[in-house]
C-alpha cells in the first residue's frame, strides 16, 4: 500500500518541491491548505486536498486522520512583529501537535531552520549538539516550536533545520538572479561572510530519508550540502552559470539598516513586511552562517545529488522556462 502523507505549507517554495518528490516515490499525498491559499505551485498535481487552519485544531485533526506521516512546513519568515511570528510558527506547531498526538501517526516531521540554532562562532560549521543562539524573531519562534515538539510529542518525530535553500519557486534568491541578469551583484557589508546552502531537491531527498529511516526518530538534523561558501563564491559561480558580467556593489551595513528602518515604518501602510527588514539585517550582518551535515551523512547516508553549479544551473533554467527571468 502507498504510504499516506499530509503536508502543511504544501503550496510554498519548499513544500511544493517536497510534494513532487513524495509523488515521485509513490506516496499518497494530501495538501493541507486554507481555502484562500494560492495553489499555483501545486496545480495539476495528482494530490488530494484537506482544508484547515493552524489556529483551528479540529480542522487539523480532521485533515490528518488516516495519514501515516505529517510534514509540518507551514511557517512565516517575514512578519510585522514578534507576536505574529510566534502566533504562526510556535502556536501553529503546538496546535498541529495537539491535533495529531492521539492519532495513529507513524511520524511527525517538523521543518525548522538553521535560524533556530543561530550562527556558528567561526568557520567551523555548527553541529546539532551545540547550544542554540537565535538572533531573529523568526529563529526564536522556530526554536520555541522545536522545544515544544521534543517535550510534548507523543508520536515519533524528526526535526530538520535547513540552511539557506534555493531552487524552483524560491523568491528570495530569485531577487539575486534578477539583479545579476541586470549586471549587478550587491554585497552588504565590507567583510567576507560565509554561508551553508542546500538545493531544494536535495533537501526534499533528505526529508524523505529522515521520514523512512527509524534512526531519525527523536533526532534533529541540519540540512546543507556540506560545503562552505562565501558570498563572493556564490556571485562568481552564479555569473558563470548565467554567463553575465557583473559589477559588485558593496553596500554599507549602515545603509542596509537605514533602508530596513524605512521599510519597517511603511510596513503597516503596505500591509506586509518587506524582504529587507530589521530582523533580516540582523541576520545579514553575521559573518558565519555555517552548519554541519555530518550527522545526516552518517545516520541517514545522505549526500547531495547535485553539485552547486549544477543546482544553480537547474534553478536558472527553471526561472527562464517559467518566465520568471
């Protein structure tokens, strides 16, 4: 029999890619969405739909009945206030767990974030055993949700903390692709900064490995491709992939803060948070956003399928084919 999986946040960037990966492995997939959700990213896929809201425990319970696996990907990465982050990222997780704790679920997979752990102290990637030091409301809300899962889940669980993720349907790195196409490559700050990255298809593969392997039960994993990148590395490879010459623009951190402050002042007028906001700038100023993938490699036999330049090429091709670029 096909394993039954339900996914919150299934219409989002990572969620829609996970849906496709699960379908390719013959899972019976249900997308848990709100009736007002934009389903463009998952239209025409052979999936079922359940309608619910992370604030409505009964709708969550009804949607998850009869499922084998519950993947919780719904989250807010850009919100107007600390309260809003916690209402969705913490309260939503708490409500979902309350809804499924008494159901016959084989495993609960919670997609957290590297932001929950916080940055590394040096160029040595952070491991899952190190203490957490989130610096943004997003990271703090995700860590609070992690702690709730560990303490109150009555069913097997696995927590995945992705590093920065890119690939089809992503709108954050997409901004950089657009700028490079125009011949510009902005870098915030004057010191070199280092990041961990993972291609969304590799992340989806890791999530499924963790789902199917009992060694992942009650474990937390970082998700990255195992390499260390500077932003200069990223620009160099991206411009080669796109076959573009670029002018590197060094943006002072003070200017980024000023722009973010202005965006904060206008967020209520526009009724949404800007991509460049004060919380994001707090994360951008950090020198080392590095995490180790060794635990996933050893316990789950995970290794990325795509090299970084190949993954960027596939992402670029998707943007062009779908008229994003």
